[in-house]
C-alpha cells in the first residue's frame, strides 16, 4: 500500500479515509474492524 492507504486483510489497498465509514470497502470487512465508536466505551 502507499502512503495514506490502509491494507485490508485480503491485501487490498483502500484510502485510509474509507476506514471506519460503516461501509465494507475491503470486501472482507477488515476496514471496519477495530474501529472506535462512541458506543464502545
């Protein structure tokens, strides 16, 4: 992956801003895992 990108568990690269946006951009949901949300206090 390049700077400003997040590497999914399936080796796909997506823009970091797509992480934790409640949308499965990786196709394996790894970009939505380990996200801090208000409800996780």
